C-alpha cells in the first residue's frame, strides 16, 4: 500500500497545480486539455503499467531492471537517460518548490491582503529575480527532501499522502467554487472547456504530450524504481488507473480554480510560470479567512512538491547505490550538491542571468523543455518498445496478472497500445515538431 501512495505522491505535484495550468494557458485552453487527456489515456496509462511491470519484474533500479530482464541488450541505457532526466528535472523543480516556501512565508505574514493582481505580479518578479532569497528556499527544500530520503520514512510519505492529498483536493475544490463565482469567472471556464481547434499546431501537440509524461512521472525510470518496491500482490492495473485518475483530477481542478480567477482579474492566461503565484494569492485576498486558506494551500502545495522531488531523488540515489555500490548517505549528499548547481542556474534565469540563453532558452526553460519535450517522450518510446517487443508477451502478462491469478480483460488492448500506438504516436509528434511532416508532405 505504501508504494501506491508514494506513486500517487510522485505524480501529483507542481506539475498539476503549477505547470499544467500555465502550459494550458499558453497553448490555447480547451484544445490543449483534450489533447492532454488523449495522451494520458493512450500513452500515459499503458507506459505507466509497463514501467511498473519492468520494475517489479526486474527488482532493481531504473537501469538495472532492464539488465535483469534482458542481460545482453543495451536497454539499460534507457535507465541512464532517465537518471539524467531526473537530474535536470530536479534542477528546475527544486526552484519552483523553493518558491512555494516563500509563499508559505508570505501567507503567514499576511502579505497578499488587499493587493491587486498588478501588485502581486510585481511582487513575484521582485522575489524571483532576487539572487539569494529564492536559492535559500531551494536549499532548505532540498535539505528537507534529502533528510526524508535518508531517514527512509516510507511510512511518513504514505501517511502524509493519504491524509494531505484529500485535504489538497478539498481546498482546490473550495478555491474553484470561489473562483468560478467571481464576476467574469465564466469566461475562464469557457477558455478551459470550449475548444478552439484552430489553436492546435505541432508545438501545442508536443507540449500536451510532454505535460502528460511530466505529470505522470513517466519516461525517466521513476515508476520503474517505485515498481521495484511494489508488492507482488498488488494489482498493477488498478494502481495505474487510480494514479492516473487522481493526477488528472487534480490538474483539471487546479485549472478550474485558476482560470476563472485569472479572467476575472484581467490576468493574461498565457502569463507563464508565475500564473498560479499571482492568481491564487489574489483569490485568497478576496476570500473570508483568506490568510488561513493561503497558508494551508501553500503548505499542501509544498508537500505535494516534496513527495514528487523525493521520487526524483530516489531514482538517482537508487541508481548510484545499486550500480556503484555507494552508501546511501554519501550518495544522497552528492546528488543534492550536484542538483544545487543546476538549481542555481535555473534560479538565476529569473534574475541576473535572464539574458543568458542556451539554444535560445534560459537555463530554467532549457531544463524544463529538454526533459518534458525530448528526454521523457524518448524514454517513454523506448520503454514501450521494450515492454511491447523485447519482453516476451507471456512474461509481461504473467507479471501484470500476478502469475495468472488476476483476470486481465484489457491485456490485448494494452499490448496493442504499447506495441503500436505509443511508439508511433510519440515518434509522429516528435517528427511533426521537427517539421518533418512538412517535408514528407503530410
Ligand atoms: N509528476 C511530478 C509532478 O507532476 C513531477 C515529476 C516528474 C516527478 C518526473 C517525478 C518524475 O509534479
């Protein structure tokens, strides 16, 4: 049971409440939402099931599990790529996690009260462009995450996820109700649910796919690592259904809380990474008992971020301890120190290094885009190929059906998804983005 909660804790995080709404806002609203849900169902769910199966069968880290199943092949390299992804993701995720700490502090000191959207926006810019303060929060955040990893408090994660996740849902729903009933809020709902298909282009499609991988923690070995901890009695298919549904629910509810409020306050929905940090404080400042809700919300958001970053750290720590026989303590400390180098680059992207660009992007955007739009989809592609074509179907079926004890109604459908739909789908989306579609005349 603990691991199921941990998988949900990994999936539900800043990806749902911070990244999903701002991507959706930038890429045109409802059309993005529809694509996103399609990717979650057709690619996300079957790839998650494959990762769980690979991990539980291989009984090793993200890379070692491939080697255990296919000792001769080079598939273990997928795991190495996953470890690299985990690093890069932590490199920007830790910064946004740090922001949630600042906002807990601001909520405690009642700094949202009576401020309008413009003031809240400039406050955010002032804070995020500072050199020291955001980094300090990031360091504190990483130390807490590392301590949890080192104390091995799986129970702690389980308990906090089981108790805090429902609470988070309740708050988001309450915020959603407040947001929808704000004057002009209905326009936000229209933006969210009334699709304008003319807004779809290759980057919208790629972003929706990347967001599906990111939000479900897929394509980088996280669910393989957690899969190796899942009990042989667990019904993997059920776990996938639960995690996927919960993750999608939280994302959609977060969007319902954010867009009506943004429209009501005249905030541009395509604002970018600061969207949630500007919109929701404004809702709190208009809510009876707003300070209380704000404190609670940002605490829960940071806990959600914590359980996600722990899963990222676990990918790297499990890999170095198992593959290089390092002890857990030095491994964890080493990982944190290395990540902080990337965090520094990301954090300064909002301030003094705003103008430093690599491939036309700031470090923050680079780490974000390279992982969600390149590495994770590629990882997912290879994981699907491995599960669909390298692992004998019988072996895969035996693992997912718990040695034949479970009746699997959807196995053939699942097999079709990972053999054909997922690999071809991912490939087409990537090629389409590269403009190859045009060359081929499709
Ligand atoms: N899924 C997490 C979120 O939505 C982020 C994450 C990505 C965690 C990859 C682990 C691995 O916040």
